[in-house]
């Protein structure tokens, strides 16, 4: 496939958007680099140099007899995990490797993925199921599970509303954990039969950055040292913010009892 310089520029913009979406969905660094390199070669590039860290994507493409083209993008997204988006982008990249899409169609499909996500009800019921089931799994009663499921709804709504603001991840998680901790503490104070620790354990599972920390360790092990160290630091700070929010909430509740 032979592309003009204008088409190469459009392809480069599409690839940067795909990389941005993958990082924003929580994909590991190696996956992003490999995906972008394979797409570039599928469209005829004879040399691909892709550098991805959590804050930057840099791509250099060289087509036969046409010289190289380089573009860099600063990434400012928070990187919340979204397997739905990762799955769609992976399917698109595999399709391009088998049969490259026309650039207009590639741009259209990227825009569809960027705008799409799981439905509100699917995400809500997923949160309810996770919160309630983990509370029971770790030794809570059925009533503890129901209480955890109820607060899972609160967590989901807070994430949905606060996610539209410009709060950074530390303030975001600190605020959510503080609100949920206060709510659980007050409810268990009013209803003695409920166990605050079991309810909190179930709901914490919706907030802890387990996958982000796992990806950080994986990046370190495969040699993506900078990205792994940055993501590990972000995950630990995220976890510390959650712990701090719950600790403050419990301190307030205990003082009021």
C-alpha cells in the first residue's frame, strides 16, 4: 500500500488517537507499542519507531522512498480500566493487519470506539454484584452483602458524576472513600446488626487499583522501567488516598458515637 504524505499524516493522527485510547483504557505499555507498530507496517511503513510511556506517545514512520515522519502527543488522561474499549481497539488492529481499512473508515471506527462504552445499567449492576458478593465472600452476612451492594450504587454514581470533573486521581479517590466511609459508618451505627468491616471490604474492591498495580509490575519485569515505575507510584498514591479517606471517615464516626 502506497500512501501520499497527506495520507501518512492522517494515518499518524489515527494511530496517536488509538494509542491515547488504549492508555486511557488501562492497556499495558507493551500492548500499545506493539499495536501501533503492527498497524504502521500493515499500511506500508518499512520502519516503525514507537515510544510509549504513561505521559507521552512518540511515533516515527518511514515509508519507502518518502523519508520519515514523526509526531509526539502528550497524554493527560487518568487511565481508568476499560476492557470494553481495549477489546474493541484490539479487534480493530487485528482487522487492519489482515486487511488495512481505508483511512476514512479507520477514522470513523476510532471515533465510534472513543464515544462508546458499556451501558449505564450494565456498569451499575456490575458494581452492585462486585460490592455485594465480595462482602459475603469475606465473611459478611447476607444483610452485609445487601448493604455493600447499596453503597456500591453510591460509589458508581459518584464515579460517574465526579469523573466528568477535572479532579485529579488523588482528590477523586480521597473524596469518594471519605463519603462512602462516612455513610457506612453512620448506617452501621444506626443498625447494629450490620458489620462495618465486611461492608467496607466489599466496597473497597470497587476502588482499589489492583489491575493498574499489576500492569505496573508487569511493565517493570519486561523492561518498560520508566512506565512501570510511574504507574506503580501512581497506584500506591491512589491506594494511600483511599486508605486516608476511609481512616478520616472512621475517625469522625467513632468520635460521634
